């Protein structure tokens, strides 16, 4: 049972085959073997309507057992979080006012069951949520200045939650950012901070990969300090093998200039050491979402899922706005999404709801903590 965002309509399908051909019915389907009821409800809802778990949070409201038909029915209810474009699988979909007579057996399927369900919701509410499918949402603080930064071509995409107001801009350097916001409460950046200079140093990368095993490849191997400051790519490879006994990927090579820029800034401006902290958007997204988000953030579906999630914290965010903004700033949309994710995480961290990976981080040879800051809802 899907209610519209304004709670004034319920989504129905008009049956095109028996049973109940020509009548309106709630959307649904069969639970597969070894499938959890919530999993089945979200799966069937997605298949029949295009509504995903990121668009609605379902509650388990009631069950029916029909012994004379050897049939068991589970009923799930939810209110849309986002405006969605419905996708019909087989039966036409239609929104019907909650004030309709759902006991009308000439119009609605189920011999009055739909009317009974609607009255139950109106009288007693929606039932029990499944914790695995709830975004672990908390209110953002409007009393802090929290910054999230992601690297992009030609600079840094910066999302700032300044006393509850979101602004997104592109800066050429970290110095420009801190000059604009000198009195920040939290500053998180998607870039390596704290560089290994020997094989005994422990970075947070391995811990982070354990949290998003399905997408562990999004966390690049961090190069050692000697490799970061090498004069050529070939020397970087050589130094990393010499110091750490392992290679890094070409993707890591691409971000070495940014790593060097951040480290150089912190060495020249020690007042920002361990105030500007490392984080990782995909790990933060997984924490905000309650599970690893499997879609790719650079693809349409991945962008949409992430925007829907972030909009639960910052309602003014929309896919249309972010795509337009990315064009004007000449960056990728996912760069903006990553920055906003880190700004939200920074705000949550400023309220004390954060975790450090690892719990007791080591310092590198310059005093920088080798850690990642991620949300914690304990």
C-alpha cells in the first residue's frame, strides 16, 4: 500500500487478467523461496512501479492467512519520500483518493479487504519498520559551519553547510577555501591525509574496504610519502615498491598531485593539521544509507539514488539542480555529490556522531593522523 507524498492518494493497479480482472488492486507479488518479506515487498514494488527502497520506507502492517486457499498474505505500507516517475510492468497504475469507498467490491478487488486495510492505517498507523531498510536519518545542526571537499579537474568542489544553509562552489586551492571559511567546525576532504613512510605505518584504507566490501575497489591504495614527492611517475612506482613492498594502480597516479597539494598545504599551515580530516564519500554513503550502495555514482541510476538519499537531509537538493551546477562549474555531477556527502558527514560529526577508522589512528612522521572520519549513529 503506497501513499502519495501528501498522504492524500493511494497507488493502485487496474487488473488486466483474472483474478479480479478489470478491478483495482494494490500492487504486489509472490515471496520467493528463502526471501525475506521486506525484500520481496521492495523487489515487487520496484518491478511493478519503478519505486525503489530509496523512494519509500515500508512498514509491515498486517498478515492474513487463508486456510481454505492455502494462502498467506503479508501487507506492507509506506509513504513516498520522493517524487517518482511510475513505470508500469503489466497492469496500468493509477492514484486514487484516500476518501474513495474501498469497500466497493464492484470497483476494488479483495471482497472488502482493501477497505479494511485502509481503515486500519487511518486508525492505527502503519506498523513496524524493518531497520535494514531505514535510512539512519538524524537532523543536521543549524549552528555550525561544516565543509565537504572533493577534488576535480582544475580545483576543488566545496559544499558548505553554513548554519543550515548549503552553498556549493569551486575553488582553486585549499587556501582559498579556508580564507573564505576560517572559522569552520568540521572540514572533511576526499583525499589522502597522513602518508606512510615505512611499512609499519597503518592507514585506514583496509578498514574502510571492510565496510564496503562490495565496492572496495573505490578506495584506491594510498602511496607512501616518498612516492608522493617523487619527481616522476616511474620514480613514484619505484619508491612505493621500495618503501611499502607493493605497487599502486594508475588511478592512484592520477590523484598524486592532489595528495601532494593537500600535504604541502598542511605542512605549511600546521594550524590546520588534524583539523582538516580525510573521509571517503562511498563509505559515508553506505553509513547514511544503512548498507553499501551498489550503483555506480557516475551513472544516471547511481546519481539518482545518491541524490534521493542526500535530499532526506537537505530537501532543496535535486538531480536537476546538481546536473545544471556541474555544467556551470565544469565538473562531474558525482564530484558535487561527493562534496555534499562529506558536508553532511561533517555536520553529523560536529554533533559527535562520528567514527574514526581505525579507532586509534597512527600518526605519520609529520604528526598527521592516518584516519578516515565517517558517520556513526550509535
